């Protein structure tokens, strides 16, 4: 198998050389002080990436899915009510997890391609006079549809109703790539994984907990041990995990978070916007549309692109892999076969993006779509050449 | 920090060069057929390492602790009774996890340094006419005390009582290093992690499930999603995980299991016995004793060495790290301060073992113990030189 | 600095992951049998890559320049006459080296952009009745101009004149990427380096010697020790070098040559032709011309592209580096400022090539050239999509 | 093959993890400014390692042997006289190279195991009234015999005779590990390689030239191109090599020299003395002797150990490799079969050294020598434990 071409899946991302080397670490004694020299600054860095002054950062050898489970099992009890919109595959899965843990999920069905409906959250919260709703779930960036939602608006809905529910945000495909404001948005639990904005291999669930979320652990009745944040906190106090930590990944996280902070979070976000804008320029040049209903919803980490009716979008993904050795993302769930996805997060340059656009064009022409070769590339080139700057190169 | 010296902790082990390179893998599309080419043979290999013809192998991005949680949450319901002996820190922790998940643990208290008391298991099972006991927990190799237990005897106890309870075995520090017979011992769930006999970084929980254990998942009431084996099985059917898999670690597992099988499991076990015997010869030459009460209990992966009364064994570990850059294991729980541990599993040669023995000697002399420099080394040398063979070199 | 974008210099090439790992080898005893297990099969493979049945393969810790020096110092004496055409920077440098070693070079001046003039070689050889010419130098692929020459025609010129001169061929930027026939062309010494068709880091000079060339070493008067092939041959007989060998690079050469042979040399060459053809389609779509005068001279490893009169082509190279983080090659010597070069040898996919073409387009537009964005990309896409095949992917 | 055990050859050394990673570098454009950012600080660092304020540092893709050739071909002409002592295999080889380049070598035969006889150098120089001797060759550390010589005394001999000859010093196995004072000793050319004190893979010749040596290049008649220091100097002025540089090795050299300077050269040398002293304590405990005739000659990088008459010392080396997977050095030339060598330079800890000593003991007992197991280990342990310090650990 060739590893020469970039990948264009919405995570795991292409990994910078330096991060791979940081992860590929020889064995050390994870109970020695050496581990603390990795653990503590890594956690402090993640806090900054979350734009939080006080969030407790927890890192588990797991994935974003494990992060979701950490969020609910540490703070809720069977029978508790949670409020959640379903507008894509990943919000769907989190809802499913809640139900399987015996939670009563008040689901706000939302068309795929739309953002979280803050107004309907507001209605539901206002209606919940008895505060049965213990937590509100919000997917910041729906990876399946390439839709970014307005978390500040969800917080505003909570505040407007003066509702004490916790706010849990899935930032798996946004944190580290798109603006995320733990403190300003009043987030109680933020969840992400290592393989997205942090550009690491999969294997870490990364969470921030507010003091309010930590307090909720005292009454939470759902059973947990592996994902228990209080055990984990006790471990951290001893520069350890309650079990064997994935030292190399933690070392990679330390470097990755250092890189993001050194570049400057706002520069990182601007870089993602720039790359994403080029991709979107190509989509428009092709005469195609994004799954995201309106421009304010466009994700800067992944674009889900609608193909013409009657065409199976998944064929593009399969053909790209077999004919050109390039990985795109398929549509999932309701949009399976209707969209294909280009992931453009993490360590992606304009030059890499252009090769993805060029490949997508070849695939679409190969499969009979009426696309002009070079058209999307030209639109993206025009954007990239007008916006290139040394900053971009320096960042990497 | 120096990475030149070997580590002598009972996992994570020293990692062979080739395994590190297999884990350090560039990003691939984990939903492409490439991943199946890693996943399926890795699972098939693990089955063979378990000496099982039919066990369902499950691998989670987690650790051995997550493996324990997988075992109980997939097969049991709150209020169920489990039978477990407590003879060390790791059996203690598994019991604690069960209790926190609402299980009723019938604890067979056993002196640390002793093996699982099959006779007392037999009594308890015979007494349980109503079959309230749903599962029997057995720690094959207590990493805290360096004690190996007789799992076949526990199975015999179950059989003698004609008891239907499931048999769960913690083989975290034995599987891949010491003989483990999933089928012959009638094991229902075996649990291990990546960082021991498989010589990988921490980050994988690895389990085998018998058909009977799989059947128990249908009635198990404990909530689970991340660790749900049926979701995972469905993922495997599509050459995938239900979430993002740790591809590099899986690729490492494929190579590690290949290496073990190519060497031949019995050769691997003999190699561990040979290295361990040299360490034990040194301990005896020093005039010290192992924590393990009798020779039949000696573990071939870790030796817990008792220091004289009044001496704090943990000082040896701290001094070895600070003065010589060498990592040993401390005593845990009841034996904290009373023992220090030398881990000798995974990719360890006689030459490496000798450097660990020599370091331990220097530390003990530095700290005032009445040990003759070179005495343990000479005893181990004598053992190693009488037993060396090309097999050893070929193995590595 | 970012390492995310491919390089488009005519060597060192982009390196496959597996080759990098083969080179990154821990220290072994280079006098142990382990080294022979690398050395002997690597040399046998290189012989096959040269399409030779009997050539003696020599490998020095050096570069192609060291290879040239090896050729002349082992076979010639001060005052000897050699015949050489000068049609580019690299033929020029070899001539210069000969002169500095006291050889009398009969130079056939040839316009840059043209191939070796076999007819003028023929004239010179026919005129040399006294056989003063001891060696004929021929640059198979002029890296500076992207011009491939006809070595068989040079051999024919020697044969027509029944001339005993040795035939030395610089195949630095052709061997392993373009067809090279040591035996069929009657080559006496072939020279290459590790960083081109073998896709390795720089650091090895790689040579083939015919029996006739070996015989010439007996009378050669030029002093040499480091580059002495007879010392080296004696080393090889003991599975060694006469000094410390670069073991990791040798291990990389073993793998690289294995990869080329497994893919099949003709498949490798066809792959290079396919990638190069796409680049050339782009050049033509831009309305630009190659430095190579006629299509039969087009190199499949590097394209030197002429920019309009009055434009400094080197600006493209500088701008690509600073604005887009992409490396092209500048013009050298006579064509400095008149051409820029795209290297497309080694481990290069169509997808990577498209990103290079797209970058060149952006640069040219940025610098005011009248180029249509996407035009070259579209021409290359058209070529690539019509010619893609699984073979391509399997190769890498 | 196993890479788990350290090597005990006198170079290439065991490589620190960080240095291996620095060498394993992706392809960059070696003509871009990036390369200058490696080249210039690496050269400046090497100058400091040589303890020189003004030496011109030259680095060639080659080995120490190439460095010798660089020294003589850049400064001398055929027929020139050089003065050299022969006291081991490496001084012998350098003499041989001189003779093959047409130099007239005035050889001072010296018993192997003895140092350079400064008094006899003094006599020869005093006798050379006509200043026929153009260069004096001095091997600082004879790797074959483990003998360190007094270069300051050779300089004193030159000064006493008021002789203008150049002083060339082979510091291949001393520079970076043992004190070397380019300026204070009035060295004109110092030669080393990458695989010794710099702990890199083989592949670089590293030289310092005094202004006087540079001046000699103007009249030097020996032909050279690849090794021409003036071409190289011109390249450096353009942040380049005159041919393709080995970028990864240069990057490794930058890190390695940084590491040496950060540790402090005197600390590095003290560390080598400490490790070597432990080895020597073991040798004495075994009742054996070093090849080096007197303690002032003991090398801190390699110990050549004499075995009893009638015993073939090479058997120890072969047996260590086959029975224990450990590499020692054989005796070379006059001392072949009479000594075996333990290399202890570069990145070697006391813990690693003890494993080498223990292995040597097992081998000697296996082969019938009257050695007490553990005896050398105990002597070395005693030395190491009395001299350990945090400095040691911090250094690595």
C-alpha cells in the first residue's frame, strides 16, 4: 500500500512528521517523574486550546465515543432526562448511547444539513419548569454533514430559561481546528479525540469538565470505573493514570498542543478557514452544493458535497481509492450515497488540498458526472494564491 | 532523559525495533479495505496466542482495566453475584470495579504471595446450590506479587460442582509470555492488554470470549456502549470498529502476534522461564526471598523480591531511577515498601537481564543492604551460560 | 518547516515510508555476518536493475560525483585522452573533473537541450586511429536540461570504429527510473547515486563495472584509495567494506532494489513515463516549451521548462518555496534563469504530480505570466485519468 | 536479528533515540535556505568540539578514510615526504594510503600497544634540515590497540625543531569522546567520522583545517575533485555542497554536536573516563592486561584486552555474537587473535557497560578461560557506584 498521497478523510488527519516522532517513544516507567513532565503540561495546554481558565482536563486511552460515555456516566443517573438535537450521524449515535444507558432523551429532530435549532432548545428548556432535563447535548460540528452549530446560542437558550441543566458539547471535529470557547460559551463538558484537530493517531478521548460538571459526579448513579473522572483526577495528583497510560500518545499530545498554541489558536482557525474556503470555491465551480444548508453552517474541517440525484456518491469514494489511491469520506446514515466528504482539517496545506480537489474532479468525470476538469482546481487556486502568506508556511 | 537502558517494570515492556516501526504508521483510511487486512489476521493470531480454536477476539482502544469492564458489563447485571479471590493489587482492583458496578462480590481473602485457592473456590461453588454466582474471577498472574495461579484447578472446581458460572481470567501479565490455554481451561473471558506479552505500547484491551460468554451478552443488564462486544462484532463484520480504531497499534498487534507465533508459543514461554530463572538465581544468591510463597507460584514475567524487615524497598526503585537511570517496579498495596519488583517479560535478553541484576545489586549496596556485589550476577550468569542456545537469539 | 508537501526536485526524491524505515536502522556490528545478509543481495539486486548479468557492482559511501571519480581514477592515468560531449551542467562537471585529474578531454560541444551527438562521437572515434582515446563519457540523462540521450548509439559509434575505448555512462538521474541496459549497450562503467531512482537519501555512489573496466584497473595510474574498487572487492569477499559501511543506507538499498524488481523494471519505467507525460501535457497546455529540443529527448525523470524571454525562471522556484512551501529546481549554468525544473522521478503519484502542476500555475500567475489557472492541471488530469490502472497503486 | 542488546564495538556506537530521529528526515530541497539552517550551525558546533576558534570545518559524505584522503590530497604533491609512526592498524592504513598516492613516507616503527614516540619524531624533524618533510601524521587514539597518544608532545617536537611541516591528526576514535585541542596543540588538519564520538551512523568524514593547511591547498599537486576543500568551501558560501549533501546525517550532526556542547565537553570526556575506568577495573579483576603498555596510554573509548598465550581471542568475539547476541571487536593486524576489544564510546551508560562485562565473562568461562563469573562485574560495579552522579543521567 502506498502512503504517498495525503488522506482527505475527516479524521484521522495527515500527521506532521514531528508529531509522529513524538508518539513513537521508547518505553519509560510511567510511574516515574518523567511521565508527570509530559502529563501536566499536556493537560495545561489542552485547557488553553479549549479557551478555558479552569476546566479540568481529562484524557482517557479511548476515542471520542469513550469521551461521550465519560460525559454521561460521570454526571447522570439512569432515568435522567437529556435534551438533544439529532441532525446527523454523530448526534444520532450519542443519543443512542444515552438511551442504552437508560437515559430519557428528549430528541429535537432536525433536518440533516441544518444546525442545532437553538430556538427549539429554548422552547424545550422553557417548557421544562421542573428541571427534569439534567443535560443538554450539542454537537458543535456534525462530521457527517459538515455542519457547524452555534453553541453560544444554545447557552443563551439555557440562560434565557434560567435552566440549570449541564451543557455537553461534542467538539470532536472542531476543537483545535475551529473556534471553541469553553468558558465564554458556558460549556460544562467538552469532548474530543486525538485524531482530529490534535493531528495524532486515534487512541485518546480528551475532555474538559467545568466545576459544575465535576460537582455532578457526586450524585451520578451510572456505573463507571474505567471512565471515572475522579479516579483519573486522583491519578493526576500522583502524576499518573489509575492504569497504564498511553505514554507515546500523551507525548504526542504535548507536542501537538504546543504547536497549536505556538502558532496561535486564531491563526490555526484562520488557516482552516482558508483551506476550507478553497475547497468550497471548487465545489461551487463544479456547480455542486454542500450538504450544509447555508453558508453560516459551513464547517471548516469537513465538507459534505451533494452529488446529483440518481448518482451514488459513494462510488466517488470507492473509485478514488482504487484508481488514485486517495481517501475521501462517504456519506453516512440519511445522507449515505447522497454526499461524499472531503476532510480538510489538521495538517493540510493548500498544495495538498489542490491534489484532493484534482482527484475528486477526475473521479467525477470518470464516473460520468458533467464536471469540467480543472474547474474546481482553478477556483481553489484563485482563492489560495490571493490568500497565501508566510504565516501559513511558518505554521507548519 | 536517556532511553539507553532497558526498563525492568512489569509492563510496558521494552519494545522491539520492528514493533515500534509497525506502530508508527502513517494515516490510512480506516474505513478502506486496508484496515481489514490488518484487523482480521491480527484477531486470528490473537486467538492462536490464546490457544483457542473458537474464541471471539475483541480489541478495544483501552487498557486491561477497560478489558475487565468489558468482561463484566457485557455479561452481568446489577445485583449479580461473582466469586473472586483477593491475593494482590490487581485482583483487588477488579473486585472494586465489580462492586462499583453493583455486583455482589463473594470475596475469598487470600494472603498476598499465595495463589488462587482452588479448594476454597470449590467449597464456595459447591455451596452455591442456587447458582447465584454468575461469574468466577481469576487472576492468572498477580503482577503485584509475582504469583502465578492454577487456572485449570479453578476450572476443575467449577466442573466438580457442576456449576454454570462463567470463568473470567485476568491474563494481563501472562498472556503471550506464559502458558495460557483458553480452550483447555474452559475460560469464558480472557483479558489482556497490549503492553505486556505483546510488547506494544499501552492502548489496547484484548479479550477472548467463549460462545457461552457471548450468549450471556443477551441478558446482561449493565449499561455499556463503548465496550459493547456486539457493536464491536458488527464492526468487525464490516472490517471496521464502531468508532475510529487505533490503526497503528492494530498494525503493531498484527506484527507482534506474528512474531510470537513464528517463534512458537512454547519457545516463547521457555524463553521467559529461562530469563526468569536467572533473575531468581540472583535473588537466592543475595539471600533474599520472593514474595511468591512457593516455587510453583513463581511468575515468569515478574519477580517481587522481599527486602529485609525495616528496610523500605521503594528506596531501591527510587535510587535506581535517580542514580542509574533504571526502572524497577515498587511494591503495591499490602506489600508496598516490603518488595521491589523486577519485570522480565516481553523482549528481554539474558544480557539485558544481567544489567538489571547488576543495577539492583549496586542499589542495595548503596542503600546499606548486606549484599555482595556481583553475587547475583554470577548466579544468573551461571544459569544463562548453561542454557543459552541459538534459539534465544533467533527468537528476538 | 513543513514536510507535508511533496518535493519536485530532480532528486533527492520523495521517499517511501518503508524505505525511510529500512534506512533508520539501529547499530549492528558491520563486521558480523548480519552485514553480509544486506550487502550481497543488495549488490545482486543492483546488478539486475542495471540489466546486467555480470557487472561488478560497487557501492561507496559518497555521491554520484564520487562515482564519477571512481570511474576515472580506477581505469585511467594522467595524460590519457577521453572523449566527452558537453550538453549540460552535469556533463560539464564530469569533464571538469577529468581535466583536474590530468586527463586530456576531447570535448564535443553540444547545444544545451540537445542529446549526445552520436554521429560526432563516431567521427572522433574513427579519426582516432592510434586509439589515444581511452574512455568515452556519456551522460544518459542530463538532469540540468531534462534531456535523455541514446547510449546504444554511442556504443554503435564505438563498434563502427572498432574502437577499444571504455564506455562510461552517467546514469545518475536515469538508472532505476528509465530504461538502462548495461549489457545490451556495452557499458563499461555505469554510475548512479542513491537519491534518485533508488528513492534513498543521498550518501551512496553506486557503480557497475564490466570485466574490461576491471581489467583496466591494473594499469590505471591515477592515485586512489578511498575509491579503489579492488580494495572494495576484497572487502566484499569478506562481507565487508574496507572501512565502515553506511549500514542503514545499504539496508535501504536492499529494500529499494527489491521494490523495483518486485514491481518489475518495465512497470517502473512505464510508471515514470506516465507521470512525466502528464507533466508535459501541462507544459504544452500552458503554451510553454521544454528545454529538450525534440520529443525523443524528453526525460521521464525531470522536465526543464522554458519561460518567456525576459522572465527570470528562478523566481518561480523562489516564489514556490516562500509562498507555497514547494520545491522545484532552478536552471543551472547556461540555462540559469531561462528554465525551471520539475523533478518527477522516484516515488511520485499522479495525485502528487497534480499538486506540483497546480503550484507551478499559481506561481506563474502570481509572477505575471499569462497562464490560465487550472489549464495545465486539466491537461494532466486528462492524461492521468485515461491511463490510471491498479498497477500504479500496487507499485507503490 | 535482535537489536535489543547494546553493541560494544569501537564505533559505530549505540545511537541515542533523538539522534536517530534527527537523521531520519524527510526529503527537503538541499538548495533551499533550509539546508543552510542545518549546515552553518553544525559546522560552528564542530569547530567548538575541536576546541578551535578558527579552524575551517569540512564535512564530506564519506568516512574517516575519506577524511585521511582529503587531508593528503588537498595539501601535498606526489613525491612529498611525510613522517608517520606505525603503532597499530589505523596508522598503518593511513601510511599505506600515502604510499599509494606517491608520497614518500618516513615510517617510525613503533610497537603496537605503545603511543606515538614524540622523541623519535623530534629526532627525525631535527635531522630534516632541508624541510623535506611536508607533513607529520599522528594517530591520536589507535582504535586497534586502545592506545591514546600525546599530540601536544608531537607539536612540541615540531616546535623544538622549528619545523614548518603540517601536523595531521587522526582523531577518528577520540574527537567528541576524549579531550582534543585543535588550537592548543597546533593541529593543522584533524580528521574524524560521524559514527564515533558524534554517535551518528557512518557516512560523514569530518575535518578541521588550519589556515596553514588551507594555504597548502594552493600548491598541492595531488588530484582531487570529490574531496576538494576549496570546492566545498565555495559550496558552503552558498549554503550548499558542490554535490548533493546527506541532509539527514547533517541534521543528525547538528543535534549530536548540540548535545555534546550542552552537556559540556569536559563533562562528556569525564563521562567517557568513568565508563572506561569501570571496564578497566573489570579487566584487572579478571587478571588480564590491556594491550596499551602503560596507564597513561589507556584509551577512554576502546579497550583492547590481551588474552592468555595460546588462546585465540577472536573466539570470544564470535562466541559473544552467536551465543549472546553481543558484538565486541576483534584484534586487527599484529594483534589479531591476541586481543579482543570492548568499545565504550558514545552513548554508553554504566548499566550498559555492566552487561558487556558480564557477557565477556560468560564467554571467557564458556571458552575455558580461568575467570570467575561476576568478578569483573563486581569491580566495575564498585567503580560505578562510587562515581555515579546525576550528571551522568542528565547528560544522556
